C-alpha cells in the first residue's frame, strides 16, 4: 500500500512541476509507457477474445444440424408464379412506354 501512495505522490509532484524541463521529460516518458501498456493490453485482449470466438465456431461445426421446423416449406404455386411474372412484365412495359415518350415540360427560365 505504501508503494501506491509513494507513486501517487511522485506523480502529483511531477504534474505540479510540469513546466520544469526535467519534470516534463519524466512526465512525457511516463505517459508514453502508459500508452504502450494500454495498447499491449488491448492487443492481448483482442487476441484472446478472437481466439474465444474462433474456438466457439470450430466447436459448433461438429454439432448436428438442427432444422427450423419439422414440416417443409410450402411449394410454389404455378398460378401465383405466373401472376407475379405477368405483373412484372406489365410494369416493365409501362416503364418502357414512359421512357420512350417523356412528358413535355415548359422551360422555367422563359
């Protein structure tokens, strides 16, 4: 516990004398070491988390396949499919007709 209080005291003294070049150098060095420690801990944490997720996926590959439901999905009805295709063909024809004969618009600058 004494180590922590002594460290806090030194940090406070360094910060109080941050305008002194000697204190500024030590403060900058301490800040740089702190940033390096944070980056290293972050990289290690990301690697451990990635390994955890990857191992979970690998273990799930061996699991048996589970279907969503016991009954198969309904098959397509030929009449509904033809009706839908005819509606799309009609929309395409209407689009091509509108594209070939654009509406006339008056020039707003005149």
